[in-house]
């Protein structure tokens, strides 16, 4: 599909969240029919972003209205659609919900409008630092942190009591593997060939004190690679141990977030590394009659494990940032909308309605959050020490190369795989290999 700059074909994009007429009629004052329209491209959710669009349209008092356009469900497909539009200088891309890993790529291509100086303090004050860091490229804030995500260590309390393990005092991957072997249970992770596996690899390397690329925002010919190192070999050994011990489960190489949750909820469930959505999903499963309440009562949580003795936990970082397209004539209104959407009160409402954790620290003190998410303090602790994936304009290629070389986990060799992955990344970025 082609797009011409200056042509704003919006009506066909409005699906799911709000119809244009609803958005334009939602405001309580002013001639909203003449107000600028901010089109917000959103990742699919349970309708929470569309609700915030209506809330902020009403709060604008006629200055602008917000309509939503839903992107594909897959993060890579979201990136592709947005890049195609922005590369064509499509000026209908006013506001976008963007995965933090794609911010450097968009910013390097000059697809993003920098956050105005007068808004920077407002949209970063009280925000967990890793979220601010990933919204920044080359020392310039280019996106507004909206919500932040992280993985926790989830465990069955009955299993850790049997194993004599105390994850809340800190645990290593080897301790989890040993405990699972001792109790004939499993350690559920994501190791299918997709982005979730790249998340796991990055967390293992970072948890051993290493990096995949040391200077990810430099020019590609200046990049320094850190995967072929002791940290990379320690990370690879964890994957080997998950396979050799059998605690990764019978379908490790095809496991994603949902499969990991199913394994954890099953008879062999012991430990799981996964995002906070699993808590609400488990409660909903009980309500639907698909899971015994005793399973939920047996769930505990702690910060992500360290890769090695003496290492520091490096929980994965995810979430969504709000970015304004570089070609929109509605940039001022789009930034006002972003500031409204990402306000602490709206982050709170979105956390409670969607289960997606807030980037604003004050949200975690709210009594409703504490009641609905008894692990809220651990989520915040994890977010504050979370380590992002490679913050590079070339991240898509880096991730694809990692997934190819490390897949399936049964074939990982600690002495060879880190070097092979490094060589492929280097060759791809030099234009000497294809993915």
C-alpha cells in the first residue's frame, strides 16, 4: 500500500477502539468538529488505550480529539507497518505506541519528532530510569514513557519449601535448575525462535555482567561486540543446562509466554520467568473454571535470578513508549495528547484495566494497585534494575541473528555459539550475510 505526503486517509484505519464520530463527539466543550484530529497508532490491548483516547479527548476541551488505529498484534509486524508509513513520509502518523527496542531505529532514521523541551521534565519526572533511558537516543528524549514491563521469577511456594530454596533472598539460574531437578518440576521460559527468546538471551548475558554489543548507538563499522566472552559462555551454559537436565520441559524449543504459563500451571510446575500478565491470566482462569484456586494460592514471586554466583539480576525490560511522527502537522497536539495519556493518573487507570505495569513510580503506592497486584513492590523493584535489550538502530537484525544461531536451544554450544552469533551479527551489519 502506498502513501502520499499530505494525504490523510484516516477513516479506514479506525478499528476497535473508537469510531471517528465517537471521538469527535466525546469532548464536552468547543467546536470539536473543527478541532485537529490526532491519530494514535496502538498495539492491540483490551480497549484500555481507546478509553484513554476518549479521556484525553474530553480533557482537551476542544483543542484536539484523538482517534485510534490498531496495529498488528505481532511486535515485528507493528514495526514494519510503522516504518513503511514513516519512510513514505505519511503525515497521518501523529502518535504511535512503540516497543522501546525500536526507538533507536526510528530515531536514527529521523522518523520521530523530539519531545519539546518544555515537556521533558513533566513526562520523565518520577519515571523509572530504564524507561527514560530507552526513550532517549543520542542524549535526546525522542519518546514519552507510557508503561513499562519486566519479567519476574514466579514460583510455586510448595516447591521451594520442598527444595529449601529462598528466592526472595536472591537466586541464581543454577539454583533454580537444581531445585527443579530435586523436586521433579520445571523451569518455564520462552525459547521458541521469536523475540521472546532474544529477551531471554539478553537477560542471561546481562545477568552475567556482559553485553551483546558494547556501544550499540555507534556507527555499525565502529561497533564492539561483547557476546563472545565469559558472560556469553555462561549464558549459553544455562541454556544447555535447561536442556540437559530436562527441567525446561518437553517442548522447550517451541515455548512462548503462553506455553510457559501453561507449563507452570500444570502438574510439573515449579518455576517460571514471565511478565506480570500471568497473575491476572491465572485469576481469570480460576474464574472461568479452567484452573484450581489452589494453584493461584501456591504462587509466589521474586526478582529475576542472576546468571552466576556473585552476579546481579538483570530483569528484561519491555513496555510501550509514545512517539510522535516526524511528518505530522499536528505535532503540538500529539505531544499534548501523549503527555495526557502518560500522566500518572492515566498510567494508574491503564495498569488497573489492562494489567500493563506503569512506568511512573508513584502508581505502585496506590491502594488499588497494591490490592490487585500483591507483587507490585517487586514489579517496581525489578523495573528499577531492569536491563534493556540492545539499544541499537540495527536491533531487528541483531535479534534475528541471535534467534537463528541460538535456535533450537538443544544445539547451543557454550564454546561456539557466542562466537557464531557474533560473526553472523557482524556479517549481516556489514552487508556480507542475509537473514
